[in-house]
C-alpha cells in the first residue's frame, strides 16, 4: 500500500502545500491506489518536510520511504514504467525541470513570504497552523517559526529585496507561466504533463486560499492562470480546495 503524508487542511485548502498536492496529482494521474495520512508537525517527517511517501509491502514485510516530491516523481515514474516522463523527450524534460525550479525555488518562496512575512496575513498562519496548541504556546511557537521563516527568506536572497521588487519578481514569474500556457495549453505545450502538477499546484494554492494575499492581486493580472490551474486539477480530478 502507498501512503502519502501531507499537512492538515489550512487556509481554506484541503491540501495546503503545493509539493503535497503535486505528489497527490501524480498518484491520481497514474491511477495508483493510495491513502492519505495527515501529519501536522513536519519536524517528524524523515527530512523535516512534507510530503513523503511510504510504500508498505506485505509480501516482504518491509517499508520504503521516499521524501521529496521530485524523488517521489522519480519513484512513481519507475513504478509505472514511464507513466510520468516516458512520453517526454529529453528536451521537454529539461524544460519541465526549468519550470519546476522557477515554481519551487523562486515563486514558491514569494508565496510563503506573502503569507508568513506579511503582518496582516500572518494571523491566519498562526490560527491555522498553530491554533490547536494550548494557550500561549500558539503565540510563542508561531513567533519563533515566523522568525525562522523570515531568516530563511533572507538567506534565500528574495527577502533582501524591497516589497516592490519582490512583486516585480512575482509578476515576471507569473507572466512567464501565463505566456507559456496561453488560453488552453499546458506548461510544455498542447498536452498535460507531470510538470503541470508542479506549476498548477502552486497557482491553485495562491488562487484558492481563504483570504487573498498581495500575491493574489498580481496573479489576478493574468486571468489565464486561473483557467490553467482549473484545467489541470479537473483533468486529474484532484483539487487544492475542498470540492463538495
Ligand atoms: N523539495 C521538497 C520541498 C518540500 C517543502 O518545502 N515542504 C514544505 C511545505 S510546502 C514543508 O514541509 N515545510 C516545513 C518546514 O520547512 O519546516 C519537495 O519537493 O518535497
């Protein structure tokens, strides 16, 4: 049995992390049987981050753990004999990797900052991530977690820029994705590929979170992005938000 471990719902999203949603999209796309497990403290994850995949084999009575969404993709591709990358040329995979880096190592961090660094938005992070802690611990633990996040954002380099420049970078990333997918395409062209799971997951998290951040105003400048995120989620049948 395959178990995907993700965060509990937050910010109005049933799957709050773009990395977790990306892995879930891949599992569903491949038609694999899997179950979801919730972990609210990523420090308990094998690499201190979510998602991770656990594969339990009753035959050999053993478990294998794959932590990191890209390693999960590699594992699932092998398991499905090329179900994720098999149809793609080396050139297409190269392009997909470049989009992945833009989404996960750049735009993702701007999204994180728009939630964690912004004074007006942070109370939602505190409530949804730390609200279950007893009494003052909600405030104490969230204060230190936020401090660490701000430090990470600074070390990344993006946090050293003015908010105006961060917005410029975000706009450039979002425009690039919008120009690439166009009116009815996908990140690598006409067809859906596993690389759409990365870009669309990030966009869905921004577009469907319960209260808008400053990043939503910029994302709304590119209306094709919402259509694109919907197209990918609909095609696979997995959504960031709760579908009733
Ligand atoms: N490279 C990892 C990144 C995963 C990641 O950053 N997950 C975030 C949630 S979106 C996390 O677990 N953060 C917790 C932390 O850093 O303490 C992947 O692709 O899975």
